[in-house]
C-alpha cells in the first residue's frame, strides 16, 4: 500500500524566516494535495498538484511536485504566527476514490 | 455558510453503546468520505460514497456503517462502541474523483 513520509515531523521557526516541508511517496503520485489543520479544527485545503514539475502559489505558500522523485515540497516565505498548525500532504489513490495522508508536520512560529 | 458540517462536535459515550454522527455538505458534490484521525493525528480513510454507492471500505470493522439518505448527507453509524473507537472523525466531500476534498470540522468521539 502507498505511504507518504513527511519531513520534518515538527518545526519551530522564528517569525519572518522561510521554511520547507517535504512529502515523499512510496509509489507513483496521481495527485498531491496539501492541507493545513489547526488544533481542534478540520482540514483546510491549500493546494492540489497533478503534473510533474507543477508549481502553485497562494499568498506566501508555494508547493511544487517532482513527479519523478515522487516528492512534493511546501515552502513558506517570511513565516507569520498565522502559519502555525499541522501541515498534511495527501495523495490520491489510483482510482481517485480516497486520499492517503502523511503523518503531518507540526509548525510553530515564534514571534 | 458552512460547506461541510458535522454533528455533534463532541460525543462522549460508554462502551457497548450505539451512536451516529451526521454529515451534510451544501457544495453540490457527488462524493463524500469519512476519515478517522487517531491520537497520533494520523488520518485514515474509512469510507467514500459516490452518488449514493459505497465505493471504498478500508478494512473498517462492520460495526461501522455509512448511510447516505441523499447526495448531500453521509451519516456514520457505530454499533457496540469500543475504547479503541475513540478518535476524531472527519467527513469530507469532493466534486468527483481526483478532485480536492473539503473537510468538516470533525467529531471528537470519546468512549469510556
């Protein structure tokens, strides 16, 4: 079965610093999704990547998909306290009927 | 306007009881899902429904049964609750396969 490994597991950065979270799949990626979860809340959809080499940005968050490496990265520029939370990557199974999630990266931003 | 809503938000019950969690989406999506997030925050698919047909069931005990009265609702019924069922359950919906999923706020189930 497919597995997604996220690194690092947790991250503490100072406000204003840049950071990168990685997500590596054990199998071919048919679609890669990034979500953010705040404690006690649901998941907020950030971005979806489907094609190798694809890159998307929203405000200060950029996600890239390296299909050959079966890997995606999420980069946050000039981090703010509002970026704190758990970032989860999810991969669609081949049939597209479910998402398989990594174990998440917990981000803390100190001011 | 809440896109995906779940009730209740918190549910505390005793072992052996039967309980239900309700989910509704107002996005007009064709596919709905149930996920379980354990104490280590690991999120795992339980069921998905597409046009009222169950299309996936990931080795979930048959004490769990999804029921969809219509395209906008997917309820989760749990019989004979066990301690290990304690978790946060999330409902989600998407326009179709390979489309982004939108999640509800979650239901925290505690079995004592």
